[in-house]
């Protein structure tokens, strides 16, 4: 155990070096190892746990509320008070006005 701890800095330095490896598989594995050591493994989703269905708007900052409202206006096809065509399959022509 002591030997492993003595060499942990060298091992981490090697993992960080491997992030730049040309082999994408090696770079991925090294990246994943560094992230897990830095932040812990991601929590598995519990299929029985329902996600929260409501957002308490009172807990949002004014800038967060503005972002939320902007997204809602875009979803509804209104940007800056103007109706817009939200059909991405038909790009607007530069001559259309």
C-alpha cells in the first residue's frame, strides 16, 4: 500500500500525459480515469426515481429567468417580439424580407 501511494503522483502524471495520446481509445480511458479520480464516478440513474417535475421559479436569479423566457419565446416562434419561422428544414432566402 505504501509503495502505491508513493507512486500515485507519477501514475497520475502518466494518465494526464496519455490524455494526449493519438489512439483515441487510450486518450478516452486516460481522460475517464483522471475525471473519476478528480470528481468521483458519475451516479447511475435510478429508473424508479422520478425526476423533479417542477422548477420553483422563485429560486432562479433574474438572469436565469431571462434565459428561461428566451428559450420559451424561441420554442413558441417568437424572438424579440417578432414571429419567426421555426421550421429549420426551410432556410430563409436572403431576398425574403
